[in-house]
C-alpha cells in the first residue's frame, strides 16, 4: 500500500525481540490519510517493554494501566486502552524493522478516543479509506 517510512528506530539503542507496532499519527501517514505529528507511537511486546523500562527508568508513564517508555520523539507502549501487542498485531503489515497496525485496528483505537477532536477527524478519514477500498477506488 505505502512505502516504508523513515523511522529511526536505531536511535532507541535497543534490540527488539518482536517488531514494534506502529500506531497513531505515523500509521495514519503510512496509510496516506494525513501527516503525522512530532512523536512516533508504537506498541511493543511486554518483554521489550521490560528491557526498555530498565534502560530508561526516568521515562516511564502509566496511563490508566497502559505502560509506556516515552523519550525524545518515541512513545513505546505495552498497550493502548489495554489492548496489548498480541491483540493489536493481528493483520498488521510487515514493514522493515516494524509492523504497521491494520486499518481496522487503527479505526478501533481512534473510535475509543473519539472524545478528542483529532481522533474523531481520524475516524472519518479511516472510514472513508475503508469505503474507498471496499468499492475499489484506491
């Protein structure tokens, strides 16, 4: 569908056991729906989170049980709305050193965050893309 984005995962200085799952704005950009913001969001396997947390203990976040390591331009989460790596990677697309969340899973995450205007706008963009794909317009 799209070309791999130039995401400098090497800057993290960590060897992932499972390819991180690209979500959020960069996934929206990968699908050609809109430009991404400044940060790059991933969901990572729990074992990888443990290793990252040990390397960056001063950069840990807990958002209602979603655990993250957030620094520089990267946010690496164990889950989003408590949907973990295993739940979100089904149907993901392989792309170099990372995976891209499937469009239907991205839609789910955006729907769950629709109380934020940006997510509501993203839902409309994703829904239109799915309709276009369904009717062969893409």
